[in-house]
C-alpha cells in the first residue's frame, strides 16, 4: 500500500484508529522518564500525542500527508510538543543517537524493508535509550484474528532480535495476546535498551 492509498483511507473516515494509545506502548513506556521520542509510521498520532501528554518531545513521521496533518492539528489543539513530518520511513534518516525512545507501532513492511527500518531505529536511539516495536505477529495468521494476511509483512521476535541485539539489550520479547471482541490477536512486542 502506498501513501496515496493511506491518504484515501484516512479521508474516508474521521478516525481510522482509536484515539487511545496502543496498550503495549502504554505498558512498555509508562515507567520511562520523558525525553525525546521518535514515532516512526505514526499514523494519526495516537501514540505520539499520548507520549507528548506525558512530557515527551515527539517527532512523529508518516508517509501520509493526511495523517500528518491530523497529528499536527491535534498537537496544536492540545498544545502538545509534537513535530509531525511527512516522510517514507524506509528512506527517512533520523538523527543518530538522538532519541530516548524510538517507537515502531504496527509498521508492517516486507522483511527487507523492515530490516532497514529496524537498523535505522537502532542508530537513532541514544545510548541508554529505548527501542520499542509492536506489530502484528506472524503467528496471528493461524492462531489469531485480524491484521494483515500477508505473511511477508508480519513481525516476528526473531527478526526484531536479529536487528537490535547487535546494538541493544533486549529486555522484553514476547508474542502478546490482545483481546479483539471475543477473539484474540497476537502481537510481537520487543523492547530493547541501546548500548
């Protein structure tokens, strides 16, 4: 899917995603001291805005101009410290060693593209900074519900660990169960601390 397709999806409704932050993002970041955060593929900004509400200074990046406009508008209304930028995260160059938190939430890319984004995320985190990935796990295809149905874009613990272990200590690596109505979705959740 390209940026134009996402623009159309965002234009088709007032909100595509819930306004509340992702449950795993809340769980994994609530104990962190606020600093500077990078939200890659931020969508409509639910996580970026939540982090900003807790004192983080957030750079939110997404390739959909419609989504980025929504983030900027919401940040203005809330007077939140969020800088929203239109960019393709597969080509985006973040400041190196600049962020206390680098977040990738439900960024579902083909493995080669995702490997590059994971490596770039690792470079963007400062020593002692947190790397966090939340995504639809590959096991969700057969054991869960919803999410993308293309196994080539689904996350796995092995893929994320392989990208981050050379530069960071993995402190959480789990396939988490997320209730979806009466069913359950399976998510990859990996949190690491940059060395």
